[in-house]
C-alpha cells in the first residue's frame, strides 16, 4: 500500500511550510524573501511544478544524521514566464543556511539537465552559505557538477543568476559562468574570499558590502549586469529580460505585435546629436527615439559607461544594440568597454539576436595604464566577437568614427551586412587636427605663421579625406541617410536580413584573445 492520501497531503504541507514560522521570520527580518516567495514572484501565478520536494540527504557525522529536512535546502522545478517554460532553482537559506551538500547538488544537477534537454532558460536564485562543511569533498564535487553544466549550457540556453544573499567562495563561479547576473543592494554579496580572510592576509578592514556588494559588482568589477533596491523589482526585471530572449539557440526571440509604426520618422535626432564632433550628448536619448515605443533594457549600465549594451525591439523583433556613449570618456573604447561589448556581442550572436551598432567614437582611450593592462589583447576581444558573429549586423555612423575603433565597431571590413552614415559623418584614421600635425609637421614647423598653415592643412585634410561621402564613394558605407530616417531604414534592413544564413569554417572552437 502506498502512502495514505491524508498523510501525503500533510507531508506536502510540511514541505511547503519549511522549517517553520520562526525561521521564516528570521529571513524576513533580514529584508529577504523565502525561496518559495521568490519563485512565486519569478514565475506566472500558479505555474510552478516542483520536483524532488521530499529529497533528503544521507550524510552522517557531525550530527547530520539527526537533521534531515525535506528539500535539503533547495527548491527546484519549472514554470512559466509570460507563458513560456522556464526552469529554476532557489536556495532556502532557512535550511542549513542554503549550504550545498551532495543531495542538494544532485537536485540542482537534475534541474539543469532538464533545462538543457527541454531547451528552456534556467534561472538560479542564489542565497547560500557555500559548501556544506560537514559533507567534505562531496560538497565540492557537487559544485564541480554545477560548473560543468553551466559551461555545457553556455550558448545553448539562456542562464540567469539572481544573487539574493551570500554567494561566496567556489559558489561565486557558477553565476560568473552564466549570461546575466542580478543583485539586490544590502542583501547580496559575492566574493571569493570574505572580509575575515582579506583582513587576515592583507590587513585591509572591509565590510561585506564594500568587498562584494551589489554596487561594487555593478560599477567596479562588472560581475553584475543589474543592481536593484529590492527583490520584487529585481525579479520583475528578470521576467522582462526573459521576455526579450529566445528559449534556446535554435529559436529566435519571440516577436511582439508592432504598436509603434516602423516607418515613424525621428526628427528629434537631428537636434539630439550636436554637429560639432567634440560636443557630448546622451546616446540613450538616441536609442529611445529609434526603438519601439522607446522601451529598452540596458545591461551593465554603470560599468564601462562609455559603451552602451542594450536589448530592445525594432519592428516588433528583438535586437541587440551596442553604442558609444559620448557623455563618458567622449565615447572612446577602453579595456572595460571592449570586454563588456565583446561578451554582449557573443551572447546576441549565440542566441540569434541581430546586432545594431551606433558609432560616435574618437578611438581607443590612450594611456600608459591602458597599454600596460592589455588594451591590445583585451580590445581584440571585441574585434574577435564581431568578426565571428553570424547574425544580421548593421552599423550606423552618427558623427565620427576614427582609427582602429571604427574598424572594431562592426565596420563593413569586418563583416557588417550593412553600414549607414548620417550626413555629418567623419570616417578617418584620426581627427583632422591630429592628421594635419602628423602629415604636415615639417611644413608647419617651417612656416612663418605656423598656426595659419596648420589651420589651412586641417581644412585641406578634412575637405579631401573626411567629407561625408568619402566612405560611401569607396563602398564602405552603403548609404548616407537623414537622421530622421534612421528607425525606418533599420526596420526595413532588419526585415530583409531576417533570413540571413552564414556558414563558418569547420572547427572545434576558436581561440579568442584573453
């Protein structure tokens, strides 16, 4: 005979209630939701289907044999987000502090395997104290299994990590292997070695948030793509991100009905972008004008702010947007911006999301620190990402595009399908002032009035090599368009490129710059 129905119902109720009201009150007192409350916010109402709710560990020693709670501290299953299947797991900090043991890890392994087999996104809700020390090396092996599955799923299904408590030591490497990391201020921390170890080894006195809080990782380290003030806002943003992503790499992101006319003119663009190449402006306002209903999601908004990476829709279809931001470092490319944009390009390419690149770039950021810290190899990551991308790729030059940065930012020469430019564009090796000083330095130095000669040579260089049609005449720009037509041209071009197919040479994998 099986378990009586009444007993099974009672047991299931015990599992749902977890370790009791006191543990829940303690969790709430820390400003944190429980694992099941978080899942309820992530998934469509009533859609969650839990698996292995009755799982218990089999470890002995150190008193573990007397404490064998159901779920073993992690809730796993699947549900819907806007009607599409999403798999998830959530650490339950009320049980063993969310620490990972053998049974706990096996539950995560199973749900990760299921997500990969089903071709559906995986969201992890992280709130755990790391490896369960009492279980020794088996707990460490459990993390290894998670890392292996993160790596195998990379580029196959979207993986999103949400940090909603501590995530320390080896546990931090799983989020680092996923596509996007979300954090919540004051309750989220990520680090490899905690404040006590840092203090013992280096003497530095630092708090948990100063070492690995949400703002640190969103602005300084770049580990987190998103930082929010509370869990509800954070999980709502996760849902929004999922709505912009395909379920797997064999599908396209779901389109939406077009409520914003694709042929809508954008006359405000001409006023948003100053004609003078050295005057700053906010590229975010340009993006808002171009995309559907002005709605878009920026990734890593506070890290490497000189380049913008965003997901949005044009004509109802999802696009990835990479754009220089003249408000920060004049929009130049540096180490952090290159790496940030490279990973975003690779993500979009892996998941069939077309790329739109908006250029206004004076070049790579000069400096001893940039050179010594590897701008060559690290800047090459962005070049490699674009060169190997096979999705539809469109470049738009808004104002200036100088030097190697012009090439790297998806020029025609590295494989962009289409390149457009606004009428005031300047595409050149460098700005006219710098070019004149190099080419005519002897003539300028020998002149009776060097300033007058320099001014003449700058004008000559600009007239001959930097006029708006120079790149178009040489086939490096497909058309020079009015700013107001940008949205319409992009929508038409993306629609034409929707069926693009690009074969790559056979290889096991490339060897990108590191």
